[in-house]
C-alpha cells in the first residue's frame, strides 16, 4: 500500500473545494509548537552570550595587568641584552 502526499493546494485543485479547516488548525498548532522551541533555543543562546560578555568584562582588567607585566619583563630583558 502506498500513500501519496497531497498538499493543501493540490487538494483544492483536484476537488475544487477548500481544504477542511482541521488541517489548517493542525498546521497552526504545529507551527506554534515549532516557534515555541525556536524561541526557547534563542533565549538559551542569548543567556549564553550574556554570560560570555560578563566573563569578558571581568577578565578584561586582569588581561591588561598580565600584558603590562609581560611588556615590563620584555623591556627589562631587551635592556639586559643590549647592554
């Protein structure tokens, strides 16, 4: 037994009538459910991005101090080898 997939447009073209409203209601429910999952995933991504931004803001001054120390060390080392 084979089943032929028929779109709403095909159904209306073959029968000359509009598709039953139940099909449209099912599509709306499925679409709403898909949009809900999509919105949840977007919210999770936003939360992760906010966490990363906060972490970068906290580590910015620390990184600046670290690079300042490395620059001082490199300067002293260069002076020692030039002398």
